[in-house]
């Protein structure tokens, strides 16, 4: 299985070498990945970093592009920057330049679980670097460069030519909590609003509600008022339980910032550690 992670180079100082200057540009991107936490990998039997020609003829790179066709893949192969691997499962990946600021990271692993771990590690390190790097007060223009992740990761299964699984990056934990738990969020909102309304208006509602129910059965006003009070108490308890559950989910999303896959798979403990 293969995953495509799209990133954009943010260059605050506008000092990134031009893409046409391959040696300096590739060196700058490689240094950026080193700062993020990924060292470039030498090819088997070599101690030096591979060139474009070396990467093109590498069996490892060919494996990463196996089965891929189309304009995007062809553009990626024209500008191969570095071969790397993750610590989670040792999944291989290749970094390609599409234009001056857009990079594609191709990752491959035979098992989806390992591929998820690899994507989690790559995105987690890029996120951490982009979050804290601008605050580091060090000399050098490389300190101003970072990578911005695209919102969606595309995964292609074997024998498929288009993405069959999508991974959505969690950038805003509060929005994600509401989006992925709409039922609980709606329940919390409705129970809170209803319990607050009953708490405020129960004395005024008891008498007209008693007159309305007289058509069916005769009740005393204190009885109806007590029933309304017990109702808003139950609604308030429901709201408290639902809110605590949503708060736990929000804290978890804020802590690990996982990738939510459209296959309906929740982040595993391994993926959390990778992030």
C-alpha cells in the first residue's frame, strides 16, 4: 500500500534556492528534513548521498513508484530529492519536488497498520517542527523554513490506480470533536438548553401545563412543578455525562493530533506514540 503526503515549504526569509539550482535546492530540502528528524538514506553499497540518476535507477525507489501512472507521478520522478525511512516499522519514503514550494512524500508499506504508523510519524514530526521552529531564536536562514501539511493523505491499495482511503489531519481538536461526534455534541447542546429553560421557567410553566393536562387527567400544580424539576435535573445529569465524554475526546485529540482515516479506524496506541 502507498500513501501520498503533500507538503508546502514555508520560507519566511525567501532564501530557499531556486529549484533550477538542483544542488543547492536539494541540499536545502535535505537539511530541512534532517532538522525535522529524518536523515537521507544512502543506497545499498554506497556511502554517499544518491543523485537524481542514482535514485531513478534505484530498485527501492522503483518499488515506491510501482504501479503508479499519470502526470503527477511523472513529475515526481523528474525531481527526486532524498530517500528516507521511518523508525515506526522502517517504512521507506521518497521526497519529490513538484515545484518551487510544493513537495510530495511517497510512503509504502505492505500492511495498512504499518503505513498508518509511518504517516503518523512523518506528519507528527513535521507538525512539531513547524509549530516550534519559528519560535527558536537561532542564527541562520534555515531556522525560518518549515513544512506545512496538506489536509488530506491519499492511500492507494494494491491494484487500484486512485486513492481508496483518505486520512484527514486533525488540526483543530475542538472542531474535530464536534465533527466526528455530532450526535453527542447535539445531545449535549439540546440537554443543556432544555434543562436551563426548565430551570428558569418551571414556576411559570407548571400552572398552564396543569390546565392543559386536565383534558386527560387531573393533576395538582405542585405535582406538575415537581415533575418538571425532576425532568430538568435528569437532563442536566445527561448533559454533564455527555460533556465529560466529549471533553475526554477533545483532550485526547489535542494531545496526540492523530490522523482520522475514512475507513473508520480510530488512532491506535502505536499511532499515538508515533505522533
